[in-house]
């Protein structure tokens, strides 16, 4: 099954617990998270392609009392693939990495990404030491993943295959200081 990206994001964030923070990758994943509903717990990225997983790791290590879900595209994950090894070694119990895989570099013109050429990000994450890996294949699997984002105690990686479409852009706040400050306030309110 191949998911429609906005519907998949909406499912993942629909019933998120109060302590679940989201670091969406730049571009489409940030727009998808914003389209699902603006939230102070969303650390929107407007740059630093390939950096979402490391930003999520930093947040997870600094705030072990919250849960962090990085939701990035396959292009971003391929660019920051070394971060999977670092996460696998650090093993934060509160971090999940979800890759929306459309087989394209959407931010640079929809060139075929290496996942179309056989690179298996699920196997890479497993080899890097992620404690649980999922290749989401149906609605039940997506619902299971949504629940695990709020409850799994360990490093979690999931690939969600999505259509290679380009829905209308939904653009969140762009000012990095404003985004950082509101995420910090939200994290401080949790504990």
C-alpha cells in the first residue's frame, strides 16, 4: 500500500500525547505537519537538509521526559544517513524516526532517490542498532506506528511509502527564533 502523504501525517499526529514533540524534515514533511494542525510542539525546519534526525536526537537527549518523532522524507534521510548510526549508538529511549518514502528528492526537482535504486532504509536502521523497525504496509500498520510514537521505549524506525505527489503548500511560521522559543516553552511546560 502506498499512502497519501497528508493523510498519513494526519493519522500519525491525530491523537498524539501531550509529551510527543515532532521534528518534521524540511519541505514537504514540514508542510504536511503544519497542514495536520499547527502545534507548539512542532519544530518546523526551513533549512539544514539532512539534519532533522540529529536535531531530534539532541532534543531527545536533552529532554528525556518527552517523546520525539522525527518525520522526514527519504531524500533528507539519505542525506543524513550517518545520523542513524549515531542514534543507534546513543540509543535514546524516547526517539522515533519515521521516513516518508516517495522514492524522490522532492525538494530539488523530483529526481529519483536511491530508495528507487535499492537502498533499503529499514535494513540500514536495523543494522545501525535501532531496537524496533517497521516497514508500514497498510492502514493497521500506520495506526500501530501512531500508537508506538507515544509509547515505545526504545529507538524506533519506520518507513512509510507515500505517493510522489505535490499537494498545495501549507506554510508554517518561518522565523527560526519564534519556532525555537515556542518549542522550548512547550518542552518546559511538560517538565
